[in-house]
């Protein structure tokens, strides 16, 4: 399947909705951001008690209008792409669906309208919309660093879990019910809270031995916090090789973005991109 499978009006629609490199596309996305901010603001204000009653009516009406606009935009995104399922199951596709789902859910389950604040996730588009290529590149570097760090972090978390189980069991045996350590899971909970330096204070050791163990766990907590930071930091440094600049070009076939400026074909599906370079290669 090639670019010709999209009709001219679909290509134009794709450029406006999916891309921020064109003036029309950039304005579309900026207006979209304003609607997202307004929607989240209305949901938050609606939860404030004591406002004049007409304000609540306005907030509710505005949320429905914006939700209907988001629904229309979602449908247009499906129309402007060759394979809609790639967009539906993509990260941004799921975020867009979550943005319109909560208000419709209120028709069945009352009180779920507040979940509309989840549409704030759509603000993640701001980096692509404003074509801040530096942040796009840094985002890819961070994603790669997390991917490289995944095995080490999983091993580290497994070790922390074992420490928490052992320490939690010891505190259960040492402190007992009188200090609030009513079970081993309760002791593990206390250990995790202490290791992460959260320290709710709902459970505290009272015996000298328990306090000594708690002190050791507190000191260990500082080191445990630093370890994953160091792991990700080293992996991030390894990705510091200069990368070609990227643009906001979205593939008309699978909606994948993050393409290099010189890209002619989509890095994900191999379909030809709608760029000047690809057009110049056409017969």
C-alpha cells in the first residue's frame, strides 16, 4: 500500500491533524491544546463547593461541548490514516480515547466525570506540536536509557523486596502486636515505608532492638534511593551520541512519529512518508 491509497482530502486532513510542521497543522494543535487546558480547568473548578449554581451548569455544558469536539477529532484521526488500528492501539490513541471516555461513562455510572482530568495527558503533545526537537531527542534518549536499565532495575527491586520481607519478619517477631506489627505483611509495609524515607509514622518500633534495626534500615534507604538513579544515569550517558534531528512528521499509514528529518520511509511500518524527499522520488 502506498501514499496513493489516501484520497487528496484525506492527505490534507492527515497533514492538519497529525503533523505540526505545516501552519494549518500547528494552529490546529495549538487550538487543541487550549481546549484540553480549558476542559481540565472546568473539571477541577466543578469540584469546588460553594460556587454560584449557574457556574456549575456552565462547566457541565462546556465539558460536554468539548467532549463532543474531542470525539469528532478522534473520528477524523481514524479517517485520515490508512490503518486506523495502529492509531487506536498507539500510546496517543489510547490517551485520546481516555480523554473522551469518562464523561460518557457518567451516563451509566454517576460521579465518574472527575476522571476527565485524565485528558491532561494529552498535553504531552506539546513537545511535538511546538516542534521542540531538542526535547523530542532528549525524550528518545531517556526512553532508551530506561530500556537499557530495565534488567538491572528489576534485579535491584527484587533484592529490595527480599530485604523488606526479611526485615518485616524480624520486626514482627521483635515488636509484636503491642507496637502495631500485627502480622508479617504489616511489618513488610513498615519496612518499605521506612526504606523509601516516607515515614508515615503510623507504625513505630518501641524496643531498643527494633529501633536499632529501624536505624539501619533508614540509613540503607538513602543508598537504595541512589542506586536506581545511578543505573539510569549511566545508561543515559551511554546514549549521549549525537543523533540526527527529528521532526513531527507522522506516518500516514501507522501514525508513528519521531522520524529523522532526512527520513523517506516510516521507521515502524516502512510506508513512504509524505515529505518533499519522498515526493521527489515519485515517478
